[in-house]
C-alpha cells in the first residue's frame, strides 16, 4: 500500500509541476489577493488531478473518450479563455484589490478545476499509470491519496512563492499582474492558433 502511495505522489507531482496557465493563475491570485485566493485556486487544481486519476484508475472510458474526441475544440476554447482572462488581468492590474468574497473564492475554485481537466493531463496520466504498473482499480485509494498529496505539495510551493513575491513587490504588484496577463494573452492565442494549424 505504501508503494502505491509513493506512486501516487510521483503522479501528482509530475502532473502539477509543469508551470502551466493554471499554476500561473494560482500564483497571480496569491500575489494579488492573498493566501485565501491562492488556496481556493489551488484547491480546484488538486481536485481536478484527483478526478483525472480516479477516471484513469476506474477505467471510466466515456468521459475520457469524450475529452479526447473533442480535444481540438477543448484546446481552442481553453486557449481563447486564457487569452480573455489575460486581458482581464492586464486591465485590472492597477485596481486596488480587496479581499475576495466567499462567492468569488468558490468561482475561482471552479474555474481552476475546469481548466485543469484537460487532454494534456489525461495524456500524461495515460503514460504514467502503465509505466508505474498501475493497471487495476484495486490500488485506487492509496494512489488517489498520493496524487492528492503530490499535487497539494506543489500547490504549497506555489503559495509560498506567491506570498514571498507579494511581500517583495509591495505596492508594485501591478507590474507583476500585467506581466502575467500578457503571458496569458500570448499563450492563449498561440495555443489556439497552433491547435487550429495542427487540425488542418
């Protein structure tokens, strides 16, 4: 059982460590709005990783097949969403941020959760599970616990980095938020364009 837990931790870290748009969003939320916002965003990402791992372990082919069958559409929509999100971040970079309400925190958790359910995550897990010898659902509980622990560990690193940046920047957070916004815009548009080109 401990071996399965360790394998789950490896999967959770491997999926979470690549610094993608959701990781940057968690970092920006921590810098701009504080630890509660960063924690809410990170919670959505961890929950998505657990769900993705659960689907792989349980062999639920319907949802997996749907996501992979609509991979192109999902990638384009996700890319454009990140671009729009980036525009919002850039425009609001000079706005004085207040502590987000519970409703906004819940919305942030849902947003990061939905954005983390991606074909890329499933493709990576599709490689990792057989490579680690995880081919049956009997190992599900310790593996899922490990995935949660691994993903949460990396989120803790992001939150720590965000708190550090927040203290260092002080009143200069607008520049950081603007930079993140530009990265989102560029990455989102580029992702959508590259997906369209590959589909032709």
